[in-house]
C-alpha cells in the first residue's frame, strides 16, 4: 500500500488503541488497582520506542517490547496490562514521530498489533495458570514463552503483509526475513522476563541482572550489523577494480547488482540468497581485471573466459565459494534449442544474466527501457529464463521506468 | 629454525607439561580431600560442568588477541549456587573436565591439554577460593548464601573473576615466554582490555547464581538463554569479521598471482609490518589497523597496466608518475568503505618519506611527516622490494637490504622503525633475499638481459607465506 494509506492505517490503529486504553483505565480506576504503576510502565514502554537494535536481517526491532514483557508479570490483571500497553503505545507513536525514516509507520503497525496480542495472551495465561500447582516462577516463564511465540509469529506475519503492500516484495522473502530476527527477540524477551521475575524479590538488583546480559548481546548485534555493512562496502569496492582501471564501463556492476536484488526480492528468493546474489552481481565482471595482461588481449577472449577468470579470483576467498560458482555460471544459457532446461544453472546466475544484459542494452547500447526489456523478452526461453524476464518487467513497472 | 632450537623447544615443552600437570594434579587432589568441602548437588554440577566445557571449547575472538569465553560466568554462577562449602571442589572439578579440546584431539597435540589442565585447575581454584572467602568472612557458618547480601555476592564474584584472569594470564605469559621466546608477548599491555569484560562477566555470573537461588529452577532456562543468545550473537559477529578479512586476503592473493613479480608481496609486507608493530609495542587495535593497511597498500597497483610493472629497464619520469598514481587508485577505490578510512590514509602514504619528501596521499602536503604506521609500512614494503626479484632487478641480499634501509634512515625512513625491524628480523632468525652478493647495478643488468628461465623460489622459510621470487641460478647456472 502506498505510504499515505499506510499512514492512515497507523492513525486508525492509534485511534483504536486510544479507545482501548480509555476503557482499560476506566476498569482499573473503578476496581482501585495501582494506576501509578500502570503509568510508570506506560512511560517505560513509550520511552523505549526511542531505542532500537539492528537485527541480522538488516532491519531493527525497537526495545519497547522489553518493558512490556516485565509489565505483564508485575502488573495485576489483564486490564492493568492493557491500560499500560495502550498508554505506552500512544506515547510511542509520539516518540516515533520524532524519528526520521520511511519505515516508521509500517514498524509501528507491526510492533503495536503484536505487542497488544502478546499482552492479552500472556496475562490471560498468567491468570489462568495461577490456580495450578506449578510454582509461580514457572507459571510466569511459561506465560511469557507462549506469549512470545505468538508475538514473534504475528509480528513476522504483519510486517510481511505491510511490506508486500508497501514495497511490492514477495511475501516469502519478507516472512523469511522476519524469522531471522529470533536471536534478537530472544535477548529482549529474556531481559524483560528476568526483570519481571527478580524485581519483587531482589529489588534494584533486577536492573543489572536484566540489563547487563542484554547489553552484551546488544553490543554484539550492533557490531555484527556494522561489520555486515562494511563487508558489503568492501565487496562493492573490490568489484570496482576493473572500472577504476578503465577496463569496464563505470557503474555497470553497481547498477546490475541493484536491479538483480530487486528482481530476486520480487521473485521471493531466500534472504540469505539475496545477499549472495548481491555479492555475485557486484563482482560478475571482476574477471575483466585479467585484461591488464597484454598477451591475453592479443590472444582474444570470450564472455565465458571472463566469467571463469572472475570465478577463479573470487574462489580464493574462502567464504565466497558459492558466489564464485554463481559468477562462473552467469553465461550459461537457460535452455539450448531442442534440449530440456538445465537444472544445474542456479536461479541467482540466471538473474544476474538478465540484469546485466538489460543494463548493457540501456546504458551501453543506449536503448530505451522498453526496447531493453524487449531484447530480454526476445531472448527468453533460450538465453533468459522467462520467469526472470517476467519479474524484470514487474520490477521496471514498480520503479516507474515503463508503463504498466 | 635450527635443529638445535627445535630440540631445545621440545625439551622446554616436556618440562613445562610435567610441571603444569603436577601442579594441576596436586591442586585437584587437595580440593577433593580437604574435609571442609563437600561435593555439590550432582545434577546441578553435571549441568554447569557441561555448560562450562561447551563454552570453554567455543571461545570467540572479539578482536585481535582478545578471546572471550563466557565460561568464567558459568563457573562463578555455579560457585554461588554451590555455596562456600562446595564452591571450591565443585568449581575446580568442573574446570578439570574442559582440558582436552576437539582441536587438540584432531591435531594429536599432547602439550596443550596437559598445560591447559594445570592452568584451568589453578585459575578455577583461585577464583572459587576468593569467592568462598568473601562469602564466609564474618558470617556464621551454615548461613545461606543469599542471606550474606547481594552486594557481597556480586563484588565477591567480580573479585573472583579478577583472580581467575590474573592467574590465567600470568600462566599464559609464562608458557609463551618459555616456549616461544620473546616474540609475541607484550606483558600487561593488554591487561585493561582483558580485565574490564572479565570483571563485568564475573559480576554478572555471581548475580545470575543469586537469581537461581532466589527464584528457583525457573531461572535455569533464562540463564541458558542469556548465555546462548549472547554467545550466538558474538559468534556470528566474529565469523563475519573473519570472513571480511579472508575475503580481501583471498582476493588480493588471486589478483597478485597473475603476476609472478608481485606474487605474495602483500602477504609478506603484512607479515613484516606486523613484526615491526609487535616489536615497537603497538596495541591490538593499532596492529589490526596496520595489518589492514598493509593488505590494501598495493590494491591500486592491480589497476596499473602490466607493461609498467613488468618493465625491465628503469622507468621514465612519466612512467614513474603513472606508477605512483596507484596511491590514488587506492583512495578512489576504497573511499566508500567506512571502516577502512584510517587504513587508506596509512596505505596512501606508504611512499611518503620520513623527512616530508616523497609521494603523499590526498590530504597530506609535501613536508608532512607521515604517521608511525605509514613509516612502518614503508620499511616493510621497501625490504620486500629489495629482497625479491622485480622485473627490472633480481633480488638482492638481506644484509644489502639492511644497509640500504640504514643508509636512508632519517631521510626516507624513520630510524626507530628501521632499527626495530632489523632487531625483530634478527630475533626471528629468518632470512630473505638472494644469497649471492651483487650491487644494485649488477642486479639490474641481469634483469635487463632477461631472466625468464632463472626464477627460483626456495628462499623463504615460513610455509604460510608465498616465497619471494629470487633469481638464484644466475651465476652458477
């Protein structure tokens, strides 16, 4: 859905949450429960919207769910929990307004729906199990765990749904991407549960007990994220050696990689494969560096040679074995006349082949986008995989380069 | 290394292993037999021992020379739970289990496990003894641990982790200095870096133990998750970090391999630079920066036409200019890689002279003194250039390279760096370059006559490094 529709959705949600909060507050004031504690937890939840942690999938989870987990244990009854959550989410909406970024609406929708459902599940389970023979600590732990599973799945589903609407990405891609966040989610939930369970018995010591382990994890997540970014930057840089040496047209590898990544997400490749694809597409022409060798220029070479040289260079990096294979296969035809399709050619190589050919047509032969697409379509069935060229078409329509 | 030196090292190892093995056994026997220690709850002991062994085997490299393992946290959490009357025997026996690692088994290494045994048992005994003392001084015997107060537990485990780190570190230093001589040891320079996370982990370990005592068995899954989630996060970070470095190494190696005159140059320069850095006492972060700078210092040259690199005669003025441009190729190529910016600055100044002459990178003017790291890189690069065969000159001898470095010390090179390098090189006992003495002019004449058939590669002893090309057979056929 377009940004404006998403924004409207978040406003509607905000309205619903406000009403829910009003009802819950009316309930707790009537029953005389501790509304000061409720307000304190609401403030904690609202404030934590300001902090977020990068996840392995490259997105962020905000930390508001941490105090929310502790609040379920420490507040008496479902009404109090819902009151604290609603007030916290209204405050969180205000906090998020101050943050820049185009994904705050979609994040808010996913995070607030899943938080409310988590609160409902966990606090109902807590009340239901409190009569059983289980020790209190286990009741608390089981309720948080059950609520947490519901939270995690729901959050992945909602953000996949919002993402399809927002960016036209494949649902499979988005769903798998959200599932990668489980280590981060587990760390935040553990911190919340530790706080909730230790506060009544150990007082202020609950702070170091809950926060210290999370801080170690947080540090690692942040470092992982920044290393991931610099790793990508480094591969981008290495891929440009032929361009800096004037052996390849400037910008071709970067543009090919961007287009290839869009196609892969549209098709719904696994997020890990999308990263490999990005690296392979960036480096698909790195074999051209061999052309600084005068003897080779004299002897002549083919595209397959360049692909093979590139693959040999990349294969020296122990962690890029698969990338090397994708680069080597990038010129394999989709299907030879009279033969069945070759199942050994990986999807990633086929995508690179299409993206690179399209980029060449548009930027080197100076064809229009439509003529470039036409070229790819004519080559489909033999040179190019029809599935990939159909996806290329959809990506170009989304980008507004060609008409629908 | 000579035969005698190998034998000497072997004898030292045997002596050390015997000493550490005996030490470990005595401590272990003592803690088991002392009457005031009773063995803890076996079920809990098994659980914590398994966790301790697992994490002891899977330590994570956080950054250069800093391996972190959460096992100290597990040891202290367990010690708090066992209480002062069982902590020493429980903790020390746990540690004794972790001595043989899968890597040692695969390598059939006997030395490491025996030494580990002594080291781990002594460190664990020291840590648990400190904790037990703190938990029992001024407290009536038999008081539950929790009643001594959380502050006492937390501070006691922080102190215990300091004891653990001190004993452990001292012993590692002792072993390394005995077996490997001086190389690679910089006593205490990294102590603060190691101590701070260690104290934090000890503190937290004690508190987690107290958490178990307070809320019961439900704390166990939570503690397990704390360890696993934290461990996995650090582990994937460390793996990615390693991937990053091995990627650039592999890439450069592959590109260099296309030319026999540059083959292995980068790896050797990185090795020499690190050697100088250690000799001069740089810390872990500086060493890492230096190594990266060395790895990228010639990336730009990959984009220079091969005719220039292979030219047999002296380069003309214009050609020399074109060659020097590779300094700017590095800057151009790597400008978008944020974390490499400090290294790019070092690398792009490796042709700048100590006295401010020479070829500077962008942002530096004629007359600027290059940074210490750039000076180190310049010496490492020049030494490798002199001692390996280039298209225009066959390799010269190591003494010639020393003389050449000393001759230009104070002008082209930083004299301190030159002396540190020569000292470190002599200590390492390695030798590079040709064995035949020639003057620079003779070496150039030979190259100009053509040496396609006479390249031999038998000079460098380090098996991890590609040998420098040396034209050895020129005179004796």
